C-alpha cells in the first residue's frame, strides 16, 4: 500500500507531450490563457508544460490557485531568475526579484509608502483625488476636441499619458502635457514592456534564439533599451529630490521613500533601491491603468444600454451641477459593478507575472519541486464555471444585490490583482483611479462606437491584453464642469 502510494506521489505531473528543443512553445497560440484553460479540461487544473529549456507548472481554476497562493503562500512567492527580469529597474526591481529577506523589506517599505499616500484621512489622499479629477477633466476636453464634427478617435494614447501623469504626480509632484513629445515617445516604447515579461513570452526560456539575428533578438534588445531609458528618466528625478531633500518636508512619494530607505536605521536597502522602487511603481501603475481605461471605453461604447443605466444612476446620485467624487462611491454601486465586470470578463491581466516555487510543495495531491516556474491563470478563475453563472456573458448586474448595492462577496471572487504574498500593492490606488476616471468621463460625456468600424474584443497578448482597435466618439452631456474647489 505505502509503496504504491509513494510511487503515485512521485509520478510526473500530467501535461501534454513536450517536443525536443521547443517543448510546447508552438502550441501556445495567440492567446496562451485560453490555450491553458483548454489544456486544464484535458489534464486537470495543475499540469506541466515545457517551454524551451524550462519545465513550467500551470495553475488553473479558483480552487487550485487559491490553495497555492493563499494556503501555500510562501512556497509560491518566488520569481524565476529570467534574464529579462534582471533588466528591470536597474536590476533592483521589487516586482521581478525572487523571494528573499531583502525582497520582504523592500516590499514592506514600498507598500507602506503607498498606503500612507492613498488611504485613511490623509491630506495626501485628498491631493491624489484632486489630481485624478484634474487629469480626468482635461481628458474630457481633449476627447471632445478629438470628436469635433462627429469624428472618431482612439483613446489609447491619451489614457497612456493620464495614467503616467497620475503616477508622476504621486511620485514627483509634477505632470506632463499631452503634447510633450519626449514623454509620449518614452511611453510609447514602454507600451511594449509587457510583451517580454508576460507569461508565455519566449525570450527567457529559449535563450539560444538570441544568438541568431531574428525577431526575438530585437524584442530582447528593445526591452533592454526601454528599461534603461525609463530607469534613467526616473533616476534623474530621484537625484533632484535627493539634492533638495529636507527630512521634515515630505513633498511626494519619492521623498517618503528616500526617507524610509536612506534616513531610517537599518532599512536593509542601499540608496539605489529608491530609484528602483519609484521606477517599479510608475511602471506598474501606468500600463495597467491605461489598459483598464481602454477596455472600459470600449465596453461602454459596445453596450450602450449599460452606459445609459450608469448615467441615469449618476444623474440621480450626483446631479448635473457638480462632478462626481470618491465620496459618491458608496452610492454608485452600479459603477463599481461595471468596473468589476470589466475586470472579470476581459481579465486584461490574464496571467500574473510568472512565479516560482521557493520550496518543494504539493498542490491538489501533485508534487512540485523547488525552483519550478509557475504560471497562474487569472483568466481561468474569472471564467470558472464552478464559480460564475454564464461567465462568457458580460453582465455587470451579477455583482449587485436585490437593493442595487454592491455584493462584496462576489466582487472579492474576481481575480485580477492576484492574491497571496505577491499580490498587487497598488490595488486600492488602482480602484480609486479607475472609479474616478470612469465616473467623470461618464458624467460629462456620452460615448459611441465608430459605425464604420464594429467594436470587437480582439486584442494583443502580453502581461496585459490590449484592444487591437478601439474607435469611439464623445459628445458633451449638458454643461462642461471644471475642478470643484
Ligand atoms: C503586481 C495587477 C495597478 C503596483 C501586480 C500583479 C498583478 C497586478 C496581476 C502580479 C501579481 C503576481 O505576480 O502574483 C494590477 C492591475 C492594476 C494594477 C490589474 C490596475 C488595474 C497597480 C498600481 C500600482 C501597482 C497602480 C502602484 C501604484 C504593483 C507592484 C507589483 C504589482 C509593485 C509587484 C508586487 C510583487 O512582486 O511583490 N499587479 N496592478 N499595480 N503591482 Fe499591480
């Protein structure tokens, strides 16, 4: 009995046959998260694939993923030692570093700085909300201008600028104009970041591809260059902050982080970690938020009845004489329901950043050795039929209770910020940002799709899923409101 059980425990994880050299790389397809979900139907929620020279375990479905990330949180808290990961944030990234004592200290400092700036009753929280409102009202004017004479436009470049501006305001206390060519050009390059570090990207698992002149090599080189350019941009601002730093005045988050890392006893981190932290925060907060807003615009235009309902509730709760604010959030459950449904339905961060195991671990009875690369399929949680009724249907009302309030048990089931020791530290900030942007845009404008270009959910794959085409037009609803003093 015992012998048979041991034999079974030691058996190889299930999974598709892996070809020599490439493994399963040719089978990933355009949308790896969909492929992984299909493979889960055949091999179960925990299985193994091979990409190039790496054995990779893929976790799918609500139960297996929560068992791993929550019950075995430490064992699943690692990151693989991919070469591309070491190119991020001058090699001292919080996000792309393996689990260690130093990583823990780094995460704690970054997390507490973010919380201090964005929660409770702090003055900085109010300033942060005002900055979002200012960016949003500026955006309304740009969108209306781009819609002159019923023209349609792609909102993506503008969302990229506002999302970056919010992070720059938080970290540096300054913003950039939409017309700023240098800023826009850097952001355009940064847009490609997620192609290299998304789960299923091949540059790190098939290193030999780099020794040939081929497209993979140029992806790799672009990645290195865009990280260096972005890191230099941030470092420059951090150096200016360091030179004018006064311990009693915290101007922004860069000051707060300088204070914690350089002016506290035993932070355990050298001063180079300041620029790395700020680079990580801006990078993480920029692409994700602008992607979220692109999908929100697309879905508002695609589902005009949903948009109408949101605007009716908005006009009842807020009225037409002032802009919505974060204090309206409790009364605008419909809007949060729409945002959560967008996150669930699109799952625009379909897999988390790759994890790795920090120790041997057993999940759903299957043994996974230490230092195994792990892909976590968030999309499969959000489309798990054991958890969601008709998951393939876009229906924000699934998150509302009978009184029209937000059902918090249901929203907690959406997985887009991951969970466990590596979960996103910008979750609250992100929800505030997306809520306020959407509320203000909806209050001020009606959005419509381009009649000559049907709205589809076609997208490109990477760390984030981005719409391939999004062409909309905005019309003013009533009078244009500015920032309320
Ligand atoms: C990590 C999602 C916004 C900071 C992550 C991860 C996901 C995620 C999926 C990886 C978790 C894992 O590997 O298990 C999102 C989404 C956002 C968003 C969907 C917006 C809609 C933000 C913002 C910030 C931020 C605004 C900062 C202000 C970070 C950091 C990490 C992270 C620092 C790395 C955590 C670590 O490795 O320990 N986020 N994020 N994120 N996020 Fe976010």
